[in-house]
C-alpha cells in the first residue's frame, strides 16, 4: 500500500464529507433516536399491575366472574387473606352470570364480604338493567353496594354522554328505591367523562395501574390495582383490589350503606 499523499482526481469518499455535514447527520440521528424512545415510552402497553403498600391498604379484594372458573373461597380467605369479593351478576337487561349464585353462597360461607357487579350497557334502558340485577339477586342480602361497571370498552361508541348518564342515574335510582345502594366502577378516562363535575358524590371504585391511583383531590373507595394477580384457590390470573383505609374504616363504611 502506498503512503504517498493524494494527488489529483476525486478524493476518497470519506475525505469528501465536510465536518459540518457529519455534525448535521449526528444531530439528526440523535433526534430520531430520542423521538423513537419517547414514542416507545408513551405507546408501550402499561403492565396492568401495581403493588400497593399494605401498611396503607391492608385489605385484599377480588372480583370474579364465570371466566375465572371454580373458586375455592375458603382457601382464598385462609391463604390469600381475601377480605371482600365482587361477583359478576348481570350485564345489560337480560344477561346473567351463570356462576353468580354459587359464588355468592360459597364466598359468604367462607366469611368474605360480598357484593355483586353489573356491566352497564350504554345502549340499554337503565331501569331495565336495574330490574335484571334485582331479579338475579333474588332476595339475597348483600354486604357491599352494587358496583356498576361503567366503561367504554365493550360498549357502542356512538351513544352520547348525556344519554349514558341519564340511563345510569335511572338504574341507580331504581336500585335505591328498592333499598339497594350502588357505586360506580370505572377507569380514569371513564371518571373524567362520566363522573367528574357530573356525579361528584358517587362512591368510586377506580381501576388504575398507577400509585396513587388518581389525583389526590378525587375521593375513592376501592382501587382495582391488578389484572394479573394470583390468589390461592383461584386458577390463573385474577383481578386484585383494595379499600381506601383499614379494616375499621371498611366496617364503618359498610355501616353507612
């Protein structure tokens, strides 16, 4: 290989690149890398699980439907330290969970506080939904208020917010007339759309995978903090919940219902 300096003709490629062009290329590459990382952080799926501090939130709750299969509530109570359970009862005006009655009786026998939950249909009359739930309860005395599952997922998008809220209030009013208290389960998006400044005094069961679960200015009763929990007596993953307070506060809340 010759060590003689370049003379005449076109210079090698690397000698034809000006320092300014190199600097611009480096800046552009860095910008693209930063943008890509930021987009990944924003768009990547959030792990549907948070571990709350059990010193602050000592109570463990679960919510169950037929999807979870057979549940050994005594084992869940004894080994999983489950204090309360919400059981899917109904959806819309005519759907009934096939495991509700058996789960209710088994959870009660295990010494677990029990409440039913109802998946609210945006496109269905609220009173008809309340009647479906009351019929499914069939006279059972519940420990916890009925939780109305209010979420956009699984519901038609074209129903106006005002119509949804009117139907929700019709359902809650019919339940109240029957002596049945209720609360609302939703996520942060649902809270902003349906409850904030519209139904501010409604007891809130918030689904959130951040800690704290929602702004400190927003009062909440229950917090669903995991979709991938594990509890003895339940095969596979299960939703985990907690109460905003200790067992004394929990029992005091129940006495107000």
